[in-house]
């Protein structure tokens, strides 16, 4: 991981004991996060900038990560480009979960998401994060028309009328944290 980060233009490693700089992204092992999350958050580490690196994980671990407000998780088996994308997305305040973590998330969807396809769930999370249709289309390499169709289908399937109602629905059903 260290060599990968050092090789990337625009990336810089900070010493973990350094108090001089606040990192854009903090990479933590899943076990460290699960055992020391209160201590780490107490030190002022913003949850939105934490990228969890997971070796052995369960659906319950991933659910805990998502519900606690963490916006990124990758497995040790991720390809190099996924690791780079994860760091870049989190640095921009966006979510990122590698494909193997997404498979775990989508394995047993929340009952509140059962009416939605896996792609609609992915689009829904991007909507909740405040992304425009054009931004979502670019991220997913789809047309804006396709994204707008997904938006319409999501709202219809969940019997909602607006993205604001979608956010409220997601919070009320434990899909996202209100923090």
C-alpha cells in the first residue's frame, strides 16, 4: 500500500505520528477501526475521510462501517486502480467501495431496498451523496438518459416524489446515517 501511494502523482504519505498536517484521506485497517473507532474519532479524525482496508470482513462489518458514516472501504484483494480511485474519491468527499465490498453489500440488501436493482441501489447512493445526473452518468459510464430513467424508477418503486424524500427514506430505514 505504501509503495502504491508513493508512486501516485499528487499523493503524499504523512507519518502517522505527525500532528502538523491533516490528511485528506486516512487509511485504516478494518480491525483497527472496529477496535479503536471511538479513540480515533475522538482525536478529530473525520469519518468522511476514512478509507477502511479490509482483509476478513462480514456483511455485519460492512453494515457497521456504512452506518457509522464511513464513505469508503476496499479489500486487500482490490486492484491497484480501485485503490487509487478510492483515495481520489474520498479526497473529493465522495463514496467508494471496491467491487468485492459492493458484492457483500448487495448480497443481502436491506428490506427497504428490495424493490431496487443493484444498479438502482448504486445510483440511489450517488443521488443521496448529492451528485447530479450528469456526474452520476460520468462516474458509471452511462448516458444521462439512463441515469434519469434510474432516478425515476427509484422514486416510483419506493413511492417517493423527490430526492429529498429519498434521503429521508434512506435515513429512516437505516440505509445511511443521519450524522
